[in-house]
C-alpha cells in the first residue's frame, strides 16, 4: 500500500510525524505499506527551521510542490495543478491530508478526482462560522473524505450529524499527544530560560498568530496592557514570528515583565510551555498540548475546534475581550483555576490506530 502524506504548513508536521513512525514500524514488521511525504511549500520555507525534522525524528519531505502564494484562491489552484502532476507520476493507493488549510482542500479535491482513497486527519472540527475560509475548507474536505479520523467525541458527533456514514468515521484520538509523549523526555531548555532567570511554574507564555487579532491594533494594545498588568509582575515570555513580532513590537508595550524572544524550535517550545504557570494563546494546538500537560490555558478566541479542551481540559475561552483576558490572567497567577483532566483517547496511540485502519482498508479492498 503506497500512502501519500500531504503537509501544507509547519504545524502539520507535528501531526504526521507519529504516522510516519507507525508506518515505518509496520513496514519493519513485514506489512505491505510505504509512504511519501509531500510538502506543498518550498524547500527554503522560513517557517521550517533546520532542526524541525531532526526534533521530530522524521526525514525531510520527499517532494516539495514549491507553491508560495499569499492569495488563497491562487494558492488552491497552484497546489491542485502541482499535486495532480505528482499523483500522475507516483502510484498512490491513499492520500492523508491534515487539518483545514487551503492547500489541504486543494490536495483533497485532486485526490478524489483521481479516484484515490482520501483520509482526513483531525476531521469533524467546526467553528460554525461560514465566513471563515477554513470553515469552508473543513466542510469540503470532510465531505470528500473516505476516512474521517476524529480526535474527540465532539468532532465525532459533528461528522455524524452532517451525514457522514458511520463506517467512514473513526475516533482515533488526538495525534498531537503521540508527538508530545514521544518527545517528552527529549524536551530542551531554551537559552532564554536562564537568560531571563525563569523558574518552573513561575512565568507565563504568550503566543499569537490570528490575523484578526493582529490587524485590530487598538484592541491588541488593550489586550496586551491587560495581560501585562494582571500578571502582577510575573514574567511573560513571547516567542513570536515574523509579522506577528513586528506588529507587537510596533505597539511599544511598556511593561518590564513582557519579554519578546526569538522563535523557538519544537523541543524548546515544548519545554517552555510544559513548565509554565500558564499559557495565553490563540492556537488550538498549543491549547491541546496545555490540556495534556495540565497547564492552565487562556485562548484568545470565542470558540475552539476541540471543545474537550474547555469541557474536560485546562482551557478557558475569553474571545478578544481585554477585560475577560485580564480577569482570567489574574485567576491564573493566583492559582484560582478549574480542575482539569485528559480527554478520552489522548493516550499517544492515535497513529497506531490510523495505520491499522489503513491496512485493514487496503486488505478488504484487495479481497
């Protein structure tokens, strides 16, 4: 069975790394399975730091489609064209796509047009806001997929409610936890830890990514002022990238406890978040990892695709409201946080389940 794993952005590699290891293990056991890793971007993509693949213990992508484009519709078209060419030249039995990017949707459409089995990793996630481009991507990808791999019961019930056949839906658990468990003893203390004189559970981590938050500069300033004031002097460490770092620097927030640092590699960032007092983020992935690590987390959004991080885990939603953020940070610093647990099947064995399902599917298709 020849599998093509498609990654469209840096966070996708954290989710496909465990599948790559599980395929390699199955291959060693004599199972008829192999894979190619395809990245839709360019080999010199600045978000893919040299240590990334080494940190994740996977090889670099076998193929780079080389698409680099700001306009999402253009990007979709270019990825469709390049990926169609790839599939024509490389015999493929199944394609695994990840999450909800425009490039993910493009690969999904081409896969089905070529009549190839399509599996969607982290299926069934919804914001129910059809004005969001990613929501349209999710609906298209899930609608086309032959296999829907969901991370939790919430995603499972969404996929069922939208009419997906039960035989297509598999609750495999949260694959990010596979990566976390695998790397837990390999996490590296970043240089900034000692440089800023940080103590375990004695600092907060702040990350930011969403364009809607960055472009509303007045509200972002209010949120940062509320964050720094309510931390009551506790250090806030912000490893920010590119445009986000520039946007935050431009606000010139005058707070001695707010520390902008250079972006961190996967193992260093993992160490920083696992040992924090709390995390303030707009990233679903970071919130999921916080739940796994039982670290209090505030998400700067009014919804989350993984509601179990809120219902069961350590996550709280404050939207884009500076006052709500301030109150939650004050609670975090004062240790007034809810009790949390790890959701069902966040056990680090999702990739094993996925590879087993693919092998069973392949076996039944050939008999």
